[in-house]
C-alpha cells in the first residue's frame, strides 16, 4: 500500500493525485456502507460495501499501472470500474440513483485530460448510453426490497459530497492542464519570436556582410583591371624597349636584338619591324643579332621570316653579327640566305648602307 500511494515516478502526477483522492473517498464510502448496513440491518448496503472493496482494489491497480507509466491503461481500468460500480449501485439500491448518475459524468471528466481526443468522444457517446441504462434500471428494476429514504439520507449526503468533490478535482486538474498547455504554447511562441528576431538579425547582418564583400570584390576587380591595364602598358613599353628600332636616316633603320629569342618574342619583333618600316617608309633594315647568345633552328627561321616580311614591304634587309657558329647553324638547317647581305659588325653595314643611300638620294 505504501509503495502504491507513494510519489509517482514514470506516470502522470495529476492522475496519481486523483487516484489517491478516489482511494480515500472509496474507503470512507465502504466504512459508511458497513456502519449503516450494520446499524439498519440492510443487505443492500453490505453489497455496496463489498462492491466498494472491488472498486478499491481496482483503484489500487490503477495506481500501480500509473506508477509503471501505463497511464492510459490505468484510466481505462478506472473508467470501467466506475461504470460497473454505478450499475451495481443502481441495481442494488435504486434509491441512490442520484449518486449513480454521477458515474458517467466522472468517466467523461476522467477520460478527457488523459486520453486522446477521439477516445473521449467515443466515451461521451458511451456515457450517454450508460446514463440511459442507469436511469432505466433505477426506475423499472427493483430486485431487492426498497429501502426507506430516511434510512439512507445521511449516507447519500456523504457519498454525494465525496463524488462531487472528486469530479471537481478532475475538472480542476483539467483546467490546470489546459492552463499549463496554454503557458507552454505562449512560451513556445515567445521563443519562436525570439528565434525569428535572431534569424532576421542574422539575415540582415549576413546581407550587410555580403554587400560589403561584393563591394570589396568589385573594388578588387576594378583595381585588378586597372593594374592589368597598367601592366599591359608596361609590358608594351618593355617590349618596345627590349627591341628598339633606331632610325639612322630617314630611310635606314637599325634593329638590335639582345637576349634569348622565343616564339612570342620573335612574333613581337616581326610586328614591330613591319610597323616601323611602314611608319618610316624605310628602304633598308639592319638587323643586328650580335646580342643573341643562341641561334638555333627556331630562331634562325624566325629571323628569316622577318627578313622575308620586310622584303614584301619593299625594304632591303641586312643581317649583322653572324658569328661562325651561327653561320654553321644556318647552313645545317638548310636555310636559304641567297639575296640577304650579311655583315660582321654594325659599322661595316653602316659603311656600306650610308653611301648607297646617298647615291639613291635617301
């Protein structure tokens, strides 16, 4: 008994409290029925006391089920025993019909807080049917000798008071549960509002950060574009400086080549040479390759391509600085040098070119 009536561990605390109240009320009712039955020598009251014992045992079983966490099973057991005891009261003592009527009401009040929404609806319909049965039995069925009303007045008052108190307890528990659910809902709404505000602040902050990042990227892109344009200008200047074209006279140009020559540089040299010939209306182009450390097949073919392109523009081309190893390389790759004048030094080329230009009136 102590274990069952102790604090609930896994079940419903409100249901535990209700069952404690029901145990106390049933115990009082059993004592009242026994005392009144002995005093008035009424068999009906002894039957009600015996039924109350079964009712009390069912209540203790519900307490145990609730402690085990089987709340719904405990509620179903209580609803069933309440209906059975209400029928017992109606059959044995129709004079206590006013107490029996409280049975369906107590079932609805008990089922509503603890069971799902659909179950109380079914129980409501069942309670209506149980009420009709109780009233019909109380009016038409009288298997035992009727009891005088004055003999059961005091027990009726006491039992009715206990039953009403228990129903009020159930209604109060239901109110507390609804109020708790409402408070939880309001608290959840407040938390959701806080979360919403926090998310809005985060979105605004991240939007601002993203905007700043975009502005920085645009500034970086603009700066990179400016730097790329400046770099391209510098590259053009360097390219022009790396391959200078020097006008000796109005129609004689000297183009000294210095450093290693690759494919890209040869293409730039070719373009610059043609542009200079067209700009100066040059009749002679002196290409000095003295400063080129290595003249391989690719370099030789590139230089010859410059010579041939210059010829197409009407300019005579002279090669300066052809060293013995360069001559051997040109011969080894079978490059045709026919029609191309070559000189060992720039002075030799100028000594030959200047008098010829004067003779032509250049």
